[in-house]
């Protein structure tokens, strides 16, 4: 504990120590006052009584009422962490777990990682002494594999349950089962004001508790016609608001001063309210920030001041909450005479609360992962938000005073095109990991599992086949040793299978680096600063491997890792590489190495220049993501699993740099811009596809190989799905449906 006692309160009388002490005490006092002003504080004892009386509690409260930060502290204060038990609190997002635990550690007055800690995939900041443990839902789910009754917890708070992430949904079912066997376990589900009846119904009509809170009216303004470019429209709206609100508050100011004293008034705290803009992702957020700054800078006031000088433009993404300098800018009031304009992804919808927002601009869109049945994988795409989500966004304007919400869509679009509520992730995503997890905790009949909303059966079947092909499930559908091994890795079964095979093929050292890069948001690795595109392209060109984007990433990683030979941060910046991605990849790799060692999987290097074996190893994960070139086309490929479907390789792929393009490829991902593209592609020898797992592919040779022949010469041989492989048949049928 960092308590007042641990400071040098006695003995020294130096003013330095005294002011330090005073600052510390002021800060503690400030935290106490803040805590005691939150809506949840006023119902603390009633809430604790309600929790005491029920084995499952469902708590609903407006965002900002104190559910996330206070509830766990109350439980701790009244002794739920005694007897060696822990208080667990799950978060749907990794970065939220870090951000929230940082805040709670500060409020409790301890160093993060002691009394209060967090565990996320690839990063554990807890010790034996930890009493309040924040984690992602996924981490807790994996704990169930080794500790089926979650014995080390006395309470589990499932926070932000309304987000209905895939792991949240599975965890709800698992916890419901555990509660039946452990009467001493308390489960608390907290949610913003959405979905509450659904949770109650799921837990056999458990009573729910609503934290009383005060909110103000929010006026709504819709677009009169559908908006084409919401970044542009949001910027224009923000400019209007800023200029009008500034002029209004100056006018009010001068009115009151002339009627009272006639002298210059002291600056008021009230700047007329801050602005919050909802965009869909990193690109939009930065794009809108830059455009708003530029537009306002080009406008001058009569005094000569540029309009951007009084607007503090702050990008806000989940990363912001883990960095204390960045979060201070976000949470602190704007400096006098300034207004804040926060441009955010949907993190500001429910998981963090910023005071003083009186204007919300909602683009009506979000980015989300959706299962693409034709390709059998998830893709990130922009979609309209649901009605519930847009109403939640609107509510952000009415926290401190009356507010206004500008919707960048028409009333008709809201009424006719938006779904009432967001479809839970489990019903729109690939369920490979879920299926494997459930199998590992002994759920044999997946359709009998108590899902709050069951995933479509077709998705479950497709995952079962894929896992069987990977050798993660046996013929009876039970999990194998290899399947358990895959679950140990904090990556999807595709990448886990590649890691497992790399030991046998003696190329783990390289494969670990590739998997680490893929897990580190590698899509933002190559930077293209405006005006320096040509320099950047040249710098990036030296890493390109004409056979493989995976190997291109490996080149970058290996060169970065050799500061003596020219790598390192400065080197990375000179080569227009994103240092954050590289540092994260190093961190991820370390954790993967640790896992490999624990699982007694050898880590050997393929050796310099030995890249074929690495490409061969990749096929073990991507066997269902294979495609063959369409005859006579440059970068167009047809899926081997779904023969009629063709797709282009993304133009930036390094395999398009060489003079020729390969006949067969595997791909890591799909991307949508104006059309669909395969991204992160590697050329493969078709014989490798035939050799891989359970006879999925076969060679159709000479003469009658018409099955995948799209107009080439009639007698070439080709690799096709095997007609004797049931998985192949079933998967093909699923994809075609
Ligand atoms: P809820 O979970 O009900 O939405 P929280 O517990 O997250 O509420 O937030 C309670 C209050 O704590 C809010 O007013 C919020 O602004 C404040 N808060 C949360 N995190 C931080 C932080 N890192 N820095 C400053 N204030 C914070
Ligand atoms: Mg919260």
C-alpha cells in the first residue's frame, strides 16, 4: 500500500517534503470527494444488501454512474476478498481492462499489479496478493479450463455485459452452470441501460437493481438528406457548433458585464459545452481530426485569431485509456477559453465517460467483425449502428446539462434501416474458438449448451469441420491433445495450428515472429506519410519478398531486431515503419515463446534463406484459405473451397512485385474497400496442399481436370477438394449455401 504512513511524515521538515506531502494529501482528498459524488455512492449500502441477498445480481446504471470503478472497491471494502479469495471483474476489451485497473489502483492508493491488477492475453499484471483482478472475458473463460468452478473467486463482476461480446456470451452460459454448483459464488452482471430484461430472463428472472441517476434532456437533429461523406459532414457540423457556441457565450458574457459592473469580467468556467464526435475507427478518427484542424485554421476572427486556436481536438480510441498522459487530456476540463472536441471510436459510447459534453455528432456507423459465409472467416466491415446504440450515443450529450445530438442520417434511415438492437457477436462471427473452448470444458453437445443467444448452427458445423481438419477434434468430436494445446495459445486456431506444426518442421523461430507480427495489428506497419509516399514505397520495397507477405513481415521483424546491424527505433522511423507495431510484436513473441516452452514445444530455426519450409508450415493453418489463379488474369484468384468465387489479391501485396504471379496462394484475411481483396498472401506449392491434414485436397490430373479449370488448356492438372473427404464435402456445401 502506498499510504500516508509510507511517506516521510515525521523527521524531515524540508519544505520540499512538506509540499510533496500536501500534494499527496490533496490528491487523496480529491479522489475521495470524486468517489463520493458518483450516483452509485448514494445507494452503496442498498446495493450491497441486494448483492448479499442474491446469487446472481443484475445491475443497471447510466454510463458514468460508477459501476466499473466503484463496485469492485465496495466489494473489497466489505470483505469479499477475505479468506484468500479474489474479486474478479471482466471487461470485453483488453485496453479497457488496463485502463480501468489503472484508475482503480489509483483510487485504492496502491501500485498497479499489487492489490489491484489485471490479466489480459499475453500480459499478466497480478500477484499472489491481488484482491481485485480485472481481466478480459476471454482470460476468465480460459481459466475455467483448468479451474472448472473458478474456486479462487468469491465474486465475479461481468462488466459492460451489454456489449455482448462473444466471450461475454459464452461466459454467461458457463457462469450460470457454475452458480448451480457453487452456492457461495456471487455473479454480478452490470450493464448500461440496454438489454437488461434479456439478462434477467436468462438468469431465471433474477431481480435487477437500477442505480438512480440524473440525466438531462437531449434535443435531436437529423440530417435532411442521406449523408454521403460522414467525415466531412461531421467536420462541418463541429465547425458550426464551435463558432456558434463561442459567439453565443461571448455575447452572454458581454451582456451580463455591461448590465452589472461594466468592467472586464473574470473568465467563466462555462465554455458552452464540449463536443463528442462518433466515428467508426482509427482512420476516420485521424482523418476527421486533421480535416477539422485544417478547416478551422483557414478561418480567422476579426481579431486575427484562427478559429482552431480555441478548439482542443482530441482523438480517442481504446489505446487512449491506457496512457495516463493521453487520458488526462481526455478527462480534464478544457483550459479557460477553450472547448474540447473529442473524436472517438465507439469506446466513448459506454466504456468511458467524459464530463462536460453537450454536443454529440453521431455518424450512425460502426466497424465490426462479421462472418463471411462464402469465405468462412471474419472480416471487419462498416455497418449502420443499431437504434439502441445510436440512442446510447445521444445520451452522452446529456450528462451534465441539456444537450443536443446531431445525427448524420435521416429520420427515415433511423426508422426503417437501423436494427432495434445490435446483433450479438456470437451470431455474426466465426465460432472456432468458442467451439474449441466448449469442447475443452466438457460440453459434448454444443446445441444443448445454455447460450443466451445461440450462434447459427451452420457456423457451428463449419467450425467443427475445420477443427477436425486441424486435428483439434477426433472422429467422435472430442477435443484432442493438440486441440488443448491450441487453446493455450492466445491466438485463433488457425495460427495456433501453424505454431504447433512449426516444431515438427523445425522453423518455430521464424514462425513465432510471423505469428507475433500478425497478432500485433500489422496492417498499420507500413506508414505512408502524406507527401512522402514515394520515399516510403522505396523504403518498404527492400523488405518485400516476392513469394510471400508473411515472409515480408518476417524480414521487417528480423531487421528491426538487429540494432547492431542497423535496426532499432530510429532505423524503423527512417524506413517508415510503425514502431508501436514492432514493439508489440516483440512483446507478443516473448509471451508465445514462454507458452511454447511450457508446452515443451521445441523452438528451432529453419536457418538463413530456408524459406520454403516456412511457407509449407503456413499451409497447416491456412488450408481452408487457399486459392488458385484464374487463367489469363493478373491478380485474380478463385477459392479452392468455393470454386465459383473469385477475389483479387490486394495491390500492395509483395507477391505482385515480382514479374510473375504464383498459381496457388493462401491468404490470411479479406479486406473490403470498393471490392473484396485477399490480404497477407503467400505463394504455395500445390503439393503441400495435398499433403496437409486428413486428405482435404487431391490432385486431379491431365485431361479431365476440369473441376477448377477456368478456361485454361484442358489437360493441365489441378488441386481440388477431395471427393472422398467428408469434411471437404460438408464445408463446400456450407459455403455454397
Ligand atoms: P460506469 O462504469 O458506471 O460507466 P465508471 O466507474 O467507469 O462508470 O466511471 C465513474 C466516474 O469515474 C466517471 O465520472 C468517469 O468520468 C470517472 N473516471 C473513470 N476513469 C477515469 C480516469 N482514468 N480518470 C479520471 N476519471 C475517470
Ligand atoms: Mg463502466
